[in-house]
């Protein structure tokens, strides 16, 4: 059986690969959207934090015997704590200034983190095993579905939709949004806005680390893994709309699928198709597909 002149197994395999890539795009762009939408910070260190999450999982297993399931909790907590430290000691001094200062600071931090890990671990990469419970594949009749890749898509969807619900549909999310609009008014109601901002940045960093743990069994854990991905993720955020949480999730998944289909029909364009779409979207709608016009 063929689809569009291509064997259906190859077609569906690329679709699955696109969904997996889209899951990583979605969860990483979600963290960027949360930080930018609520704090107005372009967090260029996001790729480095994603890399750190993968390395925390690998170090935890290699040195302390902490398994994958615990690493999904430990790595976001560790990287989130690093994010809190960054916010308290550095980013807090930049609030109220041009967002360019925050971008330059986080870009510098990304280079520092990457350099430190390259010095300690090299660039050859470390392998991280797939957990036993998710090893193997399931025969769906029309395709063979790797269990771990299915788990990545499911876990990413749950985390992304849960984060969206927390920010858009709960009282805590209302406080967060109100605090970014009028911090003094919210503080007058007894809300500790600086602490809320600090924890929000930490949570965005934790999302990047969670994505890093998910990626560890699929890709080589290397200091370069974040820098290779962050540019595409920024393009996803721009297409979805800077600060749009739901837009980042939908756009990330959609662009992953588009990228997968492009590999089937025109492989040479698969590395640039996201940027071509970004250019077209910016010409038609500069605020992005789900962003609010100024």
C-alpha cells in the first residue's frame, strides 16, 4: 500500500518522527513562551538548560544509580533551582530595561554553560538507556510504533496542556498574568510578586530540563544538543506568537509534522522549511499566528 506514491510504512514512520520532534518543539517553546509572556525576557539560555536537564539525568544514573523515572523529577528540580538562582542574582537587575539586555545576558550564560560542559565531558556525547518499561515497539498493523517515542509524545502533550490550564484557567495563573500587568496593584492584595516572578522563571527552566530528560534516550547527551535545537525552537515561538502559550504548543506539534512530511517529499528542504514558514507568517501576520497585535 502506498500513500502519495510512497510506501505507507515509510510515510507513517516519518509522521511519527515528526510528531516526536514536534513534541520537543512544543515543550521547549512552551517554556520560552511562559518566560517571555509573563516576564518579558527572551531566554536564550533555554537550549543550555535543556542540555543540562539531559546531563543531570545521565549523571544521576551513572554516578548515583537514579533511574529514568526519578530523573524526570530530579532534573527539573535541579535545573529549576539553577533558574531561580539566575533570576535572583542577575535577571532581577534588568527588569524595566530594554529586553535586549536580558537576551544578551542569557545568551552569555548559554555560552558559559556550554563551555563548562564541553570542558568537563567533551563533545563526543554520552548514551542514556531507554527504560525497560518503555523498550521495544508495538505493532499497530499499519506501522511499528516504538514505545518510547509514543511516550515522549504523550508526556509532552500532558505537560503542555497542564501548563496551559494552570496559567489560563486557575487563580494562580490569574495572579501571574495580573502581576505582569500591574505588579503594585497585585502586591496591594498581599501577593509576593517578586517571589512569584522568581518561581515562574524557575518553572520555565524546569520545563526545558524535563524536555532534556525525555530526549536523553533518543539522542546523544552532548553539550551541543541545546544549541542545535534552540534556533528552531525560537522560530516556532515566533510563528506561534511571542508569549502565546497555546500557540507555542499547537505550532510546535504542527511544525514537527510538517518537517516530517518534508523529509518524505523533499528531504533537502527539511532543515529550512520551518524558517521559510516563519518568513511567510511574519510577512502576513507579524505578531504570529496566535499572538496579539500591538
